[in-house]
């Protein structure tokens, strides 16, 4: 049994049993992968994949267990490599992040800029996606850190830690009646928002559930006419007059969004908490600890290690119960 063979069955299983696509992603040949899988099956005396002719049709029952164990072995192998790198040269390596557009565009740039100055030898990789995709990337080891707000139930296998709270704002064109009404900083009402066509996030993105909860609890219906995963897209369509926008307050830029007016809505919608996490068993290099602390200063090495030491999510919740994360 070879580590390469375990990598092949893991990758094939996560490429929808498409050996050709797996070969392309691993920069190797399709016949080579097929041969190594057959050799592994012959050695083990079981079929990992069921076949119809030359095509893989599904993973066998025993194959599912073997592939899961292979994933654990591959992750341990990766941790060993990281441990060796840490002791050979702590300033070189790689760091992969999985997050949403809003985090990548508005929360992370200053953190990454400073991190690059300190660690120019660390290659950074950014993956943007849905909460489901983010959780999958982190759980399978394709991303070191997951940064997310929504869908935290998808991250139960990860060590997730609270980073900061953020609030929402309503954005409208400068000539909009609401802009004129609230130019002196008055408080907008939920009824006024409900009377307008709304442009906001797709459900499951960037705290959208908090918005829906607020309208539901008030017995109001939100007239959502356009949704997107990208805050910049939302602001573009607000500029075009499709409706008023409801976005994360941190996504409003006083310079870049000069043609829009931001109206505070923090009193209407519950705040959301952004978390950062990683799969249990990950070997955290020095620069990984420092990245976490730069993003969330209260998450120093001692606190992160304490979170890792918590056996359950309930224990981690208790650890952070008295914490008051910063707001953005």
C-alpha cells in the first residue's frame, strides 16, 4: 500500500468518480491512476469502486470506509510535512483560505497585506464559495482556514472560533427619498424598508437569515426583487435603481460608494458573528497562529490551543461565552 494510491482513491472519490478529471487535476495519466487503484484493490482483496465496463459507477460500502480512512492518513501526512517545514524554515510555506466574497473583499485585504509584508515566503490562496463549499474545502484539507458567518451547522467537524460581530446598513442612491429623509442620522423603520423593492444577499450568504428573521418577527413581507452573493453586484444594481440595498455595513466605502448613501440599520437586524476555523488535527504553524490573531486579536495562541483542547462544540461555546468580540 502506497500513500500515492490512497491519494488517488481519495481524489477520484472527490471528482465524482471521473478518473480523467482526477488525472488532469493531479497532472498525471488516467491509465496510471486506474492501474494504481487496481493494484491497491488487489492487495486489499476488495473492490473500492464498483464498475460497469471501464467506468466507475459508485463507491462500494467497504470502499467508503477505506476512502474515509485514506483521507485521515493523507491529512496526517500533510501535518507531518508542515511540522517538518516549521522546524526547517518557519518563514516559508503556504496558507489557503476558504471564505465568501464579502470577507475576501472587505474584511481580509488589510490583514493579508500586513501578513505578506511579514511573511513574503508564504504563498496565499483564496477560495470563495458558498458555506457548503467552504466547509467542504476545509474539511477535506483543500483549505487551511474556513472563514464564514452563515451555515455554521455545516462546520461541526471543524474547530470554529468567533472573530467579530458586524451590522447591516441600507444603501440608496443620493437622490432617493430615504437618503433625504435620513440625511441627519435619524433611524429608519422596518416598515419603510418593507415598502421598498429590496436588493440583498442570496439566502445562506452573509447573514441573510438575520434579515429574513427580522421581517418575519415583525409580521412584514420583504419585497426582495434581486439577490446576489457579491456585495459589489448588489451595490451596482442599487445604483441602477432596482431597489434599496441591504448589505454588511463594512462593505460601504465612503470613497468608492460616493454616489450612494448608507443608512444605519443595526437597530433593526440582529448582528452576525463571523467565525474562523480549521479541521481538528491540523498542525498550526507559527504564521498560521499569527494570521488568526491578526484577523481576530482576541484569538491568541493560548486561546486557540484552548479551543482545540475542547472535546465538543458545547465546550468551545463555554470557553468563548464571556468573550466580547469587536464589532465592524
